[in-house]
C-alpha cells in the first residue's frame, strides 16, 4: 500500500483526517481488511455499499462518537480513501 496524500482538519467541535492510498490488492480485499481493523477498534459498521465495483463501508464508535468511512475503487491499482473524524469534548 502506498499513501498518496493525507490531510488533517481541526475545528472547534472536532477533528478529522483523510488518507488517500493505492494498493495492489483488489478492492474487496482492501475493504475487508479495514472492516476487520475497524471492528477490532470498536467501530460498528453501519453501511456497506458496492456500486459498479467501488466498495464502501462506514461506521461509528459509540464510546467516543468517532466516525469512519473507507472507500476502494478497482483499477490497475486499487485507489482508496479513509476518512476518520472525532468530536471534542
């Protein structure tokens, strides 16, 4: 996996990060990996989509209100995006 870009956003009510990456693995394997990692970190997966091969999961961690989404699009290399946000307080 190769990170293409990352960004961190901080606002008075919370913060978030977005990472864009490329992976040699197929989109379904990429999403399955991050789904397993998210569950292990306490996230409840609330949405799973597959639209023309682009796969997405999204969920929340009730203990602290953090949200997570992972998207993977197939191609010569799978391109993906992870967004995670948390509330302050």
